[in-house]
C-alpha cells in the first residue's frame, strides 16, 4: 500500500517512512505547500490542510500537523510551534521555563487524510513527557533536544530514531490512520 504525504519537512517524511514500513505501507513525498488555518487544534489544521491538498493534487493524500504543548505555559507553543522554533528556538522556550517546576509537556500530532471532493478525516496521536532544563542530543529534529518522554531519561534527540518512532506522537497518529485505512479501504 502506498500513500502520498504532503509536507515541507524531510524529517517527518523520513520518520513516517520508518513507521509505515513496519505497517506495510510506502510513503511518497509530495511537494505541495498549503495554508495552515489558525486554530489551537492540530486536528483542525490537519483536516483543513488535507482537504486543500487533495483537491489541488487530484488524488488521496495525507498531511500532518504537530505541536509541542507545554502545560505550565497554558499549552504554548501548540500550533505555533514552527513559528516559535524559527524565531526564539528551543533556547527561547527554555528561558520561558526558567524557575518553572511543572515541566509537563506533550507532543500532539494529527494526520489528516482526504480524497478529492471527499470529507477529510483526522487521526490523533500524543506522547506525554517533560521539558528538560537544557538541550541534549544530536538526533531527531525540532524540539527533540528538550523533550523527554515518560519513563525515559534521554531526550528524543538522544534516542536512536527507531526508538523514538516506536513511541512517538507521529507513530500513534499514523498507526491510527493505518488501522482505519485497513478497515475502510481494504483494496488499497
Ligand atoms: P509541514 O510542511 O508538514 O507542515 P512543518 O515543519 O511546518 O512541516 P509542523 O507545523 O507540523 O511541521 O511542525 C511544527 C513544529 O514542530 C516544527 O518546527 C517542527 O520542527 C516541530 N516538530 C514536528 N514534529 C516534531 C517531532 O517529532 N519532534 C520534535 N519537533 C517536531
């Protein structure tokens, strides 16, 4: 089974390939940019993006939206995660967390799937963890150097990618998509 994935982020494609290969799917990257709606919900962003890209592309497609949601910051940066990373970076986020005891955070991911003219569907996946006091590790991307998932002592950036992929928000969202697709589109 194959799926087209519209994203500007090569790290996401690489991870999605690793995750979906285990589930028997192939991923093809499509370079179509799409506008992101302003909403606090990754599901809303994924639903809207999937519909837009499916219509533009004239074929079934997945898109994916991810954000880092930090409880002590009232779930900031959330769906603004890319903007925040591109402006103040992880060091800016760590500065906001100085002296903050509640380090709880979660990555939330939504995979949006749509066929042209159809209704988009969203599949969510989240992973709980904490914000470390300093960036650690060279692996992964984005916020990985400051995120430690529950039950771990290493940041996502310190874990081999297969280990991150086994537990990540992206893994959970893609697994939900595949479970649905097997049920709803068995011929694919
Ligand atoms: P798209 O074209 O797919 O939208 P993007 O990089 O804009 O690619 P998002 O808006 O979904 O992706 O990502 C928001 C930010 O969160 C962005 O800065 C990413 O680097 C970061 N991010 C996404 N997934 C991540 C992960 O698994 N680990 C760490 N950071 C991640």
